[in-house]
C-alpha cells in the first residue's frame, strides 16, 4: 500500500487511532483537520492504524514504516482517537511506542477525542497529551473532545472550537515552518 | 495464615506488560508478588504478554483467552510494566482494551513500574491506575515504582514498600475473598 | 473554638474543603462517612475549613492546629470537596500544604467530590488523590464522585458505592489499626 | 520586532505563586519571562501573591483586585510556582479560584515550576495546566520545569527551553494580539 508518494513536509495528517476502519472517530478527525487547513481544498492525508495489515504494529512492515514517515513529516498532526477504558486505544500507543523521544519535534499535534463519557474523555485526553509530548510533539491548543451524543451537531462544535483555537494552532504551524525554512 | 487455600480463583498473578520476554520489568514484578503472598513457596502465575504469539492481541487466539481468564480470576494481580514515552506500553493497553468495564471487579491490582525517569514513571503510574480502575480493579495501595538505577538494591526497595503497604494490600485481598465466599 | 477534646486515634473525621460553611459538599461528605463507620451511631468529627477563622490558614491560629491534629489522628479521613476550576479549592490545598510528607501515614483517606461537571470532577479527583498520597495518606478505594444533579438521589449513590467499596475501605482501616496496636 | 508596544493589555506578567516573598521560584519565573519578551529591557510586571496583604485572598482587598486585573490583561502570563506535596501551593489555587471559567481567555500562559523532585514536578505541572486551562488560558508550549539542583545552571536551561519553545510561544501571543486588534 502506498500511502503518500511525493509527501512534503508540512502537510496536515490525520492519524486515526481506532482499531477498526471506517470509524466515526476518523470522520470527526477529518472534520477538524479540514477546517485547520488554510486553503480551501487543502488535501488531508489520513493514516488509519486499522489498515496497517494483520501483523502487530511492532513488526516493520512497509505500511507501518510509511505511516511513521508520514506522521514524522506532518506540519500539523490531528490524532483522532476513541476512548477505551478511560484511555486511548492500545493500537495507538503501540504506534507511538515505535517513535524515539524527539521523533515529532517539528510537529504540531491536535488530539481529537470522541467519547461516550465526558469523565473518561477528560482522562484519556490528559494521557494522550502526556504521551504525545513525550515524543516531542507540540500541543499548542486544547484538544477537541466530543461526546458521542453531540455527533449530530459536529459542524457546530468544530466551528466553535476553530473560532477559539484555530488562530493559535495555525500561528504555531506557520511559525515553526518559517523557522525550519530559515534553518536550511 | 493461608491467603488463598485450594483456590484457582484468588491466586497471585503477575501480568507482565513488556513487549519482550525475559525483561527486568518481569523480574521486578515477580519480586514484588513473591512477597505479597503469605506463604513461603506460594506459587505465582505469570502472564507474559510478549509470549502470546505473533498475532495481534485483538485476535482471539487460545493463549490470549487463557491469559485473560487467569487475570480475571486473580485474587491479587501484579501489573508489571516498563515506561515507554511517559506511559505504559501499547501491548498492555491492547490487552486491557479487551476487557469490559467490570471485568476485574473482584481483583486487587498492584502496579509495578520500572522506569529510567522518575518523572515519566510518575506519569505512567497515574495513567495505568486510571485505566485499571476503569476495568473494575481495586488499587488499594500506591504502586511500586522503581528507577532503573536502583535495580541492584531491588530487595531493599521491595522490603520497604512491603513494610508500608503489604498489610493493607493483603487485608483487602482477604476481605474481598471472604465477601466472595459468603456470597456463594 | 474547641474542636475535639478527648479525641482518640482512629475516629472517622470529615474534612470539608469548602470555603463556605453549610455546604452541600459537607453534607455529602457526612453521608458517606456515616455509612463507613462500623457501628450505628458512630459519631463523626467534622472539620470545616471555612470555620477556621478569618486569618489565612498559614497562620498558626489555635483552631487550625486543632484541626490539623484531628486530621492526623483520624483512622478514616473523608475529604469532602467541591470542584472549582477543574480542581479542588485553594483552601483545601492551603491546609494540606501545612503537613509534612509523612503526616498522614497512618490515615486511610476517602475523597468525596461534588461536581457540576463530570469531566472536571474526574480531573479534580485525580489531583486530590495525588496530593493526599504525597502527605502519606492511603487511598484504598475509588473516590465517591457525585454530580450535582444526582443530589436528590444521594442515599442510593452512597449505598451503591458502599456496596462495592465499603468492605475494602473498612478492611484497611482495621488492618492498619491492628498493626498500630501490635506495634505499641 | 515589537511584541506589544504602547499597551498595558498584552504585557508580560509574572504571577509568583509562592507563599513567601523573595523566593527562588520568583527569580526563575522572571528569568524565563525576560527571555520571552522580544525587546531588551522589555519591562515585566510581577505579581507576588505573598505580598497581597495578610488577609485571605478571598477578601476583596484592593491589592488582590489589582493583581487580578493585571493577570487578566496579560498578553503573556508566566505562572511561577514551587511544588508542595506534589502540587502547586494553595495560595496559587486560592487566587485562581477567584476567576470565572473564561477569565483568561485572551491570555497565553507559561507555567514555570521549580521542584526538588522530578516526579512531583511532573505531577504538579499536570495539575497546574489543567486548572489554568479551566480558567480559559491558552498553554501553547510545555512548561519550564526545573529541578532545584540545576539552579546554578539556570541560564543554560532557560536558553535551551527558549530555543525549542520560544518561537511557538511568541507566535501565539502575536496571533492572538492581532486577532484582538482586528476585532476592535
């Protein structure tokens, strides 16, 4: 599976940490990411961890390596996750465990969490942010945490979140990008 | 005093959440568990998640089901884990994700954490306790958190922890066991 | 103000960490504590931090010292708190800041949290447990966390929590008490 | 480049959450803040909670109100705190408890934590960020957490932190400021 030929640094990548494909979690992640791009029609690149084959993530299959490269090269990484047992799923941690502590240093990450319980959502959010920071990601804005019973009103929730945090998120992406360019 | 005579339910089980077999983490878990049993020679049952075959844990291979039954039936469950990226490994969460929210309701759990960084150990501990509680486990005492550079003095650290918390941990195991017996 | 003349070690003490007296938080704390006692009519001792005078807690007024002695000598300490800004109130931390890291080593603590938001309640719970553990308290059971809109059904919620955790909490209190007696 | 010319709104404010004046915590906070300003000689405004009089913070003395206004109007707020009992001090929470949930919505906050224990520092950091977010502050970069035994090398630690996170922090301050200006 070829994920992202001709990938450039700085794309928006949605990492879907759900063990099943076609999840509502992935749809929410894409909805948030679509609004975070500056330009209309900005294409998103999506990594569905559930599609990375039947082997464990720990095995270095080609698909996993490609996914990892995509995530490392993201300008903005939306990490979309459901909540299992007051945390994010094991499949997502399995993927993050592959990364060294500085792997995501140039990456701005925005967690997107879909949860049935607002208490468990808050706890999962806390955990995911700790771990993303431990692989070097910068998390400049609060996560987008949505309770499942609000799914029908997803666009309004995304708009409200963007209205408050979109400017800050984009400002950091641009500033880090400019820093990278000037460092070359 | 016999903690759990003639009972498969109620044994001490060590769940080793390390992706490799033969880990120091597993050895530390066994050392803590050995002292938590009342009787000399009390046999421990050990589940090494790394030994559960090459398939992902999500697949219902026989080994995984057996491991799950053992964990559900434990009187005292020592959950031994290293720290990866300021959290516990994905392989451990993958296993816990299989359990329903009440799966470990009769189980007393004691996390055992081996870490290179005391800050990351504290954060991983917080996360593991949240998730174990979300599958119903009771965590009556603080986790045994050991920094790797103290491994040579493991026995003294285990003794000190036991001296402070062993009584409480055993009291809860016995009280819950008595409650189970009287409920039959 | 004489708080507790003739206090014996091992009493149930309710520490109410609300800046106002007569709070619903205090009432919930008393309701949980009343059921945790073994004997009918077991008297509770209540420390209302809001009653400790107009000076800051940091000043060593007599009332504060008495309150501190009561808390240190508790067999079971119910720490009742509202949730302010996703945490427990400053007045409660001000009181805990007075204690040395081993101050509550012989004390079994049960947090009781009344919250408008279940997400903020979960986060405040996490924080309070971290800090209580840092002053030596043992927290053998999950906190009693109640959302305000369930206040009318308080008795049922207390019963359900007691049914699941009362045995374990009391077992630890008794075991530690026995340990203290045998250590004399 | 001028971060915030001719503006009381938008200044860099250091909020020192230590119960004593003249703390090393305050000095560390000032050192971090001094580098976050763009211009040499950019003046910092410092709020020492320990200086707000002898009454409890809950009383609306003039000094407390002035401090609150300064914090609300900050463009960049450095919140400097020691670690007491694995958390930040009660005096700091007492101050934050006064604020409504949206009080700091236009404010970029950077926690600065001085700790004897790296584990307790990590836990206090987690708690402080949760609470600052609950009063509306934006926390775009990881906190500056310093262990006390590194105090002699403070400048190098500040430089390293600035090198990694200064660009992002300033980018968010400027973007939010521009947004405010265009909203007028």
